């Protein structure tokens, strides 16, 4: 590595630019469907999809599918919209603002017990892709989730999947939910600022926020769930997270369109499995790397193990998710969840057949 002051200063500038990634991408995508390529060619079947943070690496297949032209190839005019947290994408779906949501599969179980029929139609991942980061200031006090008692813990939003997983880790390690304080801090610069200011002691986030924090030496990894192995260690099994989920009634009445969507996403997952993190980064919008493509590619590299290669729901994945939610969520704990209605393999089987 070069040790002169100028490269160091340049690197610091790039890191600060990358730290603004989430806010910039969310603003752009919310108003203009994430900029270049986000509205399709206007000639195919129109579909609106809300993503719980378009620039988050865990939801990378959404924009990548658009950039690779796979939606257009299926005759679809897909408009990608963005909200900072998955729970907001869920709200947009159930209110009818959009036809699909890219977010965590666990929302389908949560919605079922609330009387909403929603199902995952293609599964992007078999691990959460989440990381629990502890601030440098609190690192001596928080060595494991057993130390969460009385701590302020950052999540993307209250009721989000990061909120779910944080509460599970606390309960599984002997800390009641009533003894932790979840704080909604979003991702990217808002998360980093909260960590640095001490507004939170630790928090759950994803890449590229994780990569930026580590590069800035602003915090330390406590729990890493970006791989199936990390998911099994923390949660007891595979944890299907990122997915495209839709209202069941809409799926049943638009099967041809859903099949085309799934075909496109499966093509992307297969493409990802045969290309490097750098090649994937090259396909993404330029502002996602903010001039530091090396750091952005590193963030993708760290998260790639979470993705499936075929869109298939991992074996025992739904059971793991149900176990996690039942551990702390009284509504689900006392409910009879029909897992078979929370996802379908119908479209993936045809896409991969």
C-alpha cells in the first residue's frame, strides 16, 4: 500500500462519498425510479416493485436485473421504487401502491397472522446478509448479544427485519425484548452517524454500510450473517431473506406476468454466480460506488455468499424463520402459521426447468 498523505486523503474522501450512498440512491430512486434504466422501455407489461433500499447489496438483484436487460427481454416494463426499510416496502405492497416488494421473506409470516395473504415467488438468498456492528466506544461492554441489556440498538426501522433479528438475538441470549431499546436509524450515512455520535451502542446493517464503517474504523463486527454458515451459527439454520413477494390474489390472477418476473430474476441469480464482484459492480449505476468502485466491489464480495443461484427456497428455511419469529413475537408465537402459503415454488420450477 502507498503511505503518502495524498492517497490517504483521497481514500478518505472516497469513503465519505460512499457513506452518502444510501441517502443519494434513495432520493434518486424514490423520485425517478433509481435513475438510468429504472422504468424499462415502456413497451411491455407495466409492473411496479418497491425495494427496501435499492442500493443495499442484499437487494442487488433488483437493480442488476434491470441493468442486464432481463426485464425487457421478458417483455416487462418494470419500475423500481425505493424505501429505506423493508417494512416500508411491505406497507406499499399491502396498500396497493405497487404489485411487488423486494424485501425479507419473514414479512410474509408476519402479514399472514395479520390476515394478509402474501407470498414469496422467488427467493434471492439463504442467509440474512446482515451484520451486527458495535461502536468502538461500546466494544468493551458488548462482547455478545448477552450484553444487549440496557443498550440502544440500531435497526433500519421499527417492525423491520433488522428489528426482528435484533430482538431474536437478544431473547436467545437471555435478554428480554423489554430490556433493549431499538432505535430506527436507517442505513448508510444515518446509521454511521448514529454509531459515531453514540446515539446507538450497536446496530444491524448491511453492505455497503458495513464496508464503509470498517474502512473508516468506526466500529467492529459482533455477528456476521452474510454467509449460510454465519446464519446457521446465529439463527440455527438457513434464513431465507431477500425475495420478491407479492399479494397472493394478484399472483393467482397474473400468473403470466409473475412467471416473466421470476424468469428474469433467476437469470440474474445465475449470472451473478458466474461473475466476479468487480464485474457485478461494473453493471451497477455509477453513483452506487461514488467514485470508489474498489470498496463497493469489496462490499459485494462479502455479501455474495448469501445469494441463491436458482431462486429456490432453501430446505428448512421457512421453519427457521418461523422459529426465529416465534421466539419474540407474541402474535406469531400464539398463531398457527401455514408456511405453505408464505411462498410458492411454482414459478421457479418452470424458470429452472
